[in-house]
């Protein structure tokens, strides 16, 4: 099975290095020196990784045969694809590959059907499930422990406990800015999200 593990970004420097947008939780396994990756478009590959390093929080790769900035820039937006055994599982039992999560039924704890996962979007802070509802509309579900409470691969379902307004906008709790400022003044704190990172696939 082929899985997208990264997307090539812009060239870095003049010696053929490129930045990459990592799309795997196992970059040391999928994007290590010597790895041979298929590409999309296929005409730019396959590519063999020669070196890799982290610079300012971003992974930089150099590929065999890519020696200058012009050649590196020509690879921009290319998807890097690894061949993965469909039976292979991530080392962390709390992590999943995208192909394991696609098409899972999304239900509430009481069994109420919400829809089916049709896409997984990887953001810097968390992952999002794009869920198609029975009526054809879509809803985005953050893949964080507070909301996605269970992934049952045997039953092919994801159990969620959504906050008010996530699924049904009519249930959203509206808090005015004035109320938030008053609350912050009372307890001396500022409001922020949980900051929990999602489980990458």
C-alpha cells in the first residue's frame, strides 16, 4: 500500500536541499537517508534521500542527483510516497495511519450516527476528520482525546463526544467578549485552547 509521507516545499540554500511538509509521525523511518520514495507526479521520481537534517524546526532533505537550487525548486509541491505493508501498525497504539481511519463510521457514545470519515487533514496543531453526514453535508471533527474518545478498528467506528455546537450549530454556546473579559479579570487568567496535538496518521 502506498501512503503519502511528505510534500516537498521550497528550495533551501544553493546546494539542492528542500524543505518538506511531513505527513507521517515516523519521519525517521519513512524519510531517513537511503529511503527510496515514489512521487506524485510520477515523472519527478523515484527519489532517493541522501541526507536529512532539522533546521529551525523544519526538516530539510537532499536527494541523490539534486545538486543545485534550480533542480531543488523544480521538485516543489511534489508528494513523496512510501510503500507500506497494509498490516503494519504504528509503534504507538494511540496512533493510526490515515488508511486505517478512512471510511470509519463516526458515532456518538449512545450510538447515534454522525457520518463517515472521508478525509483527514493534517494541521500543525492537530488533525481534523472531514466527516460526510447522511444528508451530504460535511463537518470537521478535531482528532483530540477530549472529542474522539475511541477508535474501534474491529467495529470500524470512531466514537466522539462533541462539545455543544460542533455537530449542531444551533446548540453552540455564545459567549460575548464582555463576558470573557469579566471572567478573565475575576480569575486573573486568559482563555486558551487545550493545545492537545492530534494523533497523526
